[in-house]
C-alpha cells in the first residue's frame, strides 16, 4: 500500500517545526529503591542524601539519582580516573537505567516479555576506552530516576562529574498565565497535567516522550484542547494537522499516527482506526472555535470531509462498520459497535458546524445525522440503557450515546446518573476515555460532578506518586498494562492531560 503525499501540506508542516527550549537540570538526591508490599507497585524510594558530584564508582558499584521531577532530555556527563591511584588501562563501561517511576528501574530487563519491542526499555551501556571523557548519550530519555552501574571489571576507581540533563520542550512552564484555583486537590492535578502536556510538547505533540514518541490523532485532539487554554502553542497544532493531511493511506484515510522522523512518515501497511480518522473533523472544529482562524479550516476541510465519506461507505445498515479497526479504549472484551456509532454522530455534528460556517451545503450531513440517530436509538433497551447486539452493557456505550446528540440534555443526565448507579462491569480503563465521561457530564450541565470525577481519578494518580499523568491507571490493579509488562507503560502520556482544559473552563465559566 502506497502513501498519498500532499507536498504543499508537508512543506507547511516542516516550516512550522518549532525551536526547542533547553534547560539544564541537575540531580537532586541520592536514593535507594526498596521492596515494600504496602507501597504503590511494591517499591518505595528511600532518601539517602543530597546528590554530590563527583560520584566515585568501582567495578560492580552503582548509584541511583533522583532528579526531583519528571524530565525529558539528554544526559551529559564526564568520566575521569584518579591518576595518583591508577591510570585507565582498560575501557570503562557504565550501564544507565532511566525510570519515570521506581518499578521501571527495578524490573529485570532479562525477564521482559512485553508485547512492545524491548528497545523501548530505557537502558543503555556506554563504553569509554580512554579517560578523561566528556560526552552525552545520543538517545533522548524521559525519566525522574537514573541508575548508574559500573559493569566493567577493571580494578581502578572512576569519578563521574559534570552530570546534568539538557531538558527539552517546545514550551516552558513560564509561558502559562496563572489563575487562582481555590481547591488544592484540583490545583495539584492541574499542575501535574500541565507538566504532562509540557513534556509531550516536542517537535510534534508526542503521545508519550518515553516510548512511542509519535503523533497520534486521538491524543492530538486532547492535547490541542488543553494547549488552547494553557501554553497556546498554536503553531504546533497547525503543524500536526498539516502532517496528518500531508501523509495519508492510499485509500484516503488519515493514518492514526505519524512517525515524524521516519519516512514515509506513516505505516502504509499498518492498521487504521476509524474513530481516530473521524476526529480529524473534531480537531478542525476545536481549532475554529478557539483560534477564530478559518483559513486553515478551509484548507483542510476536504481532508475532514473525506474521512466521514470513507467511514460512511464502510458502515452497515445497522450502524456497524466493516473492514476497519476502532479504538475507543484499552478495554479487553469491549463491544465497540454502539460506542463507535456515538463517535460517528459526535464528529458529524462537528463537521456540520464547520460546513455551515464555511457556507457549504450541509443537507447531506443533516440527513445522515437523522438516520444514524434513529439507528443508535434502536439499541436502547426498556431500562433506557444502550446495549449492543451482543447484549453487552458498557460505560463506553452510555457515554458515547450521551455525546452523540440523539437525546435531550435531561435524558442524557438521567442516563449518566443511571450508569453510575448501575456501574457496568465493562468499565473505563484509560484517562483518554475518562476525558469523554467528563465531557459528557460537563456539557450536560453537571459541572461539579465532572470536577468530582477529576478529583477522584486524577487525585488517585497524584496519591500514587506520579509526577505526570500515565497512559493507563487502574487503582485496583497497579500492574495493569495493555502490553503485558507494566515497566513499559508510559507514565507521562498526552491523552491524560485534559484536566488542564476542564479545570480552566470550570474556573473561568463560574
């Protein structure tokens, strides 16, 4: 399968590549990580003393440094020998292990059996044939903790000095206008979410700086919403939208993700996610709403229009979709059919608004909305819940039905209340899906309840010790991982940062 390239969009995306801010970050403390069954994920950080350079290491010795907060950047250091004791007569080998959280440092690399490539584990061994040596590790890392181990067997000691991180981001925290958040729990969550967005704001809006480091369309939509009310890094939003429009699959679909550093930039033979393709319309709608800039919306309208047309052609008479993958949530066993129909209607409403603002004919969209609302309502049972053909009752189906526009505000509020009382077993598994639950509550007028959800869910994240917001969080199973290995999970993940958006709106609208 070839890639459709629109050179003009690719050129504009390249022109919008940001210059990165650089910040020197020093280690704060020397620590140990101890096993503790009562601690989150079974490990507890034990403070030893303030970090003092230089660090002296003999063969087999190691040290763990705490940088005090989550960082994204490049490690720089120098290594020297003690000439009066012993000159370097063999290469020095240092093993570096980076961790966003303690488990990542302590997990056995040899016993890794995750479904993602082990190359994403944040480990590196550096060999230095001669000392003095001054240099940096080539790979960019995302971490708070750093374990340095001397793995060669030479008898002489070495001194590690001038150790620092060159932290990088396309934004800085100083760019965010402060506002008063009287609720201390929400204030802490806001700061944690802001840090998450900042760390993911690189040359594109990365989904996570530790691992994939890709531009995902579903993540972009949530990052852009949060950015509009915080960093206002609008040029990066435009760059990302141009990238999705510039490189498309041969069937015309926008790819679910872009690899910004690896031609042909999208995985031409890889999967495609219909819900993510539809969200291209939502991204344009948000941009139009917050930036009042119709030129970009007009320019990319045809791409958004095409996504809806392509999905429409694949839909069956019962509203299900054939020959396509759908994401919705990391939730094993989830029947996504009703939820996807809700997503489809949600995005249709956004495309309709764009179409009418641009003065184009929206009659076909209005007709399509009416028809798909009729089909979605056919999945509603006598108790008022939306149930799939397989008989599954899930939070996802109720939330997306509420967001679809097929019910009145009063009916939606009742549906959400009944869902909370029923508490279906097929539950929300990611902060990404939690965002849409909050949106359903907030836009139906239950703003205080939406804040309660943020306090409960993101508050538990904060209590667990996270510096940023992770890609997945299950308080009942701290080892849960969609990749069968919690150490590969990303604990700074873009789709988790939207408390920024909701907390900002809450305090600026009340």
